[in-house]
C-alpha cells in the first residue's frame, strides 16, 4: 500500500481492511495521525481526525487530559452527520403524506 511507515500519517499496513476508507478520508481532510500511542491506547487526535474536526478542536483544549478528550469526542456530534440530519429534518418533509396534505 502507499504512504509512509508507521507514525508517518500515510496509509499503510496498519489500516488493514480500512485502508481504502482511510485513504479517502485523508484525501478529503488531512493525513491520519497514528491511531494509538506507544502504550497501544487510542489517541484522541485520531478520533478528532475521524470525526472531521479541525486539528486541536478538542485535543488543544487547555486542562483537558486524554480521558476527558475521549469522553468529549465520544459525546460530541460529527459535523457532517449533524448537517445531514438538519437537511432531513428541515421542512418541507418530502414523501410525508401528513406533511403535504391540504
């Protein structure tokens, strides 16, 4: 696969079956940060990247450690999903017979 070695942010063997999805998201956003730290724990900046948030949106918050960052990210809303939900929920409701009845 293309990209650099581990830790380079490039798409490589660490992504396995998800390599093509990671590559597509990297093309739309920025290079993926490493998914785990040296201890094998999930990195908050990787979650932030997966959600399409700007670098540091959560991870650069002063006084917010890794556990709190992951909680905030887990409780957050993915902007693209929120935008789509607003499109679907905004009137008029196409295909809703109750909403289009006279």
